[in-house]
C-alpha cells in the first residue's frame, strides 16, 4: 500500500519554524493501531490522517503515544496540503473529527481554522503545578488544561519546568501565558501527558486563550505568538462560541509511505 505523505511546518511562513506535522492522505481507512505506529515512527508532535469522503474529509490526529482529541496545527497542515497540492480548489474545507465538524477557509493569504471556544474557570494553585513550573504566577485557571497567567513575556521565556512533575497533573497539559510586547499575548504549552514535552505551536490551546484575552483586552481581533524554540504566529478572532485561528504553512517533505498490504 502506498500513501501520499507530506511534512508541513504550520503557523509559520518559513521552514524550520512553527510546528511540524505529518500528513497522510488515505484512499481507505487504516486500523487505529497502524495509524499509531506510523505516528510513533514519524516522531512528530502530530501526524494527521485525512480520508476523502467526497466533498468533506475524515480527520484524525495522533501524537507519538496517543490519539489526540483536537489538534490545530495538524488541521492547518492538512488544509495546506489539500489546497496547495492539487486536492481541493474550494475556498473552505470541512473536516469530521473527534472534536466535531471543523472548517478551514482561505482568507487574505492565510488559512483560518474555525474551532470551538473554551471558557476557563479560576481555580486554586496546585502545589505540584507551581513547584513544577518553578515560578509563581499571577493567576491559575482550568478547563481541560491548566491556564497559568504570568505578568510578562520574559517570565514565559524564562520558564524551565519539571516535565516529570507536570506529567502527574490530571489535565491534558499546561498553558502558560502573558500579555505580549510586539503582539497581544504570548504562550507556551507543555503536554508530557500526551507524549509532547513542549509543543512548538498549539492551535487548540487558543480555543481557551482567545476568549480569555479578548475579554481582558476588550477586542475581538488578536495577534498571538507562541514562544517555543521554533516559534509561531497566530491571527485570532473571538467569535462567541467559536474562535478563528489563522496562520500560514510551508511544505518541507512530499513523498510516499510504503506499507505492506493489509
């Protein structure tokens, strides 16, 4: 079996930045175990499997260790492949996922994800969270992740967390954020629970970050940066119960995965 395969760097306009994702374009569905093995072999933050249903697509995402509930950068990367490599001329793509129906539209030279908005609630500061981060934040909130608010972008850059400690927390991962200097807000995301020590650029965390910062800053249109080593830029919009998350992507690898017949 031959599968068309791409590696795309998402939420960036240049190679060797943003978040890398592997994209497998499927003519037929694959067993879950095989998709997980491919993702493990790729050893990227996410590998996406895209199955054309004729007018819309099934989309699933796997980290090297587990299937993901939602993944922004691999959705952006999948859309980039479909738009740029001859699979779909339309302006909007529709994906059927574990997170429900998601759309991606081309607009002003960017791809814009339409994702569900997530509210956060203020919570107590778990000692393990604070000890593992090694720094005292201003505030702590929670939904499926901890959202930890610091005062400055420099504090976010300086964090060197204990990942073994973070991995013991009963959440998907830990978002750290602060207001930005050359943008509206910055963030980093640690998810050792999902086999990702630090994610380079995380679209899904902005489902919570966008409404949080939109309320604090009093505006709907926001520009964000993720301050990982690779770095990335996101153009966001608070849409009430949805968020728009825009960005660009570049293709790094185009080739074929060869598998024995199944």
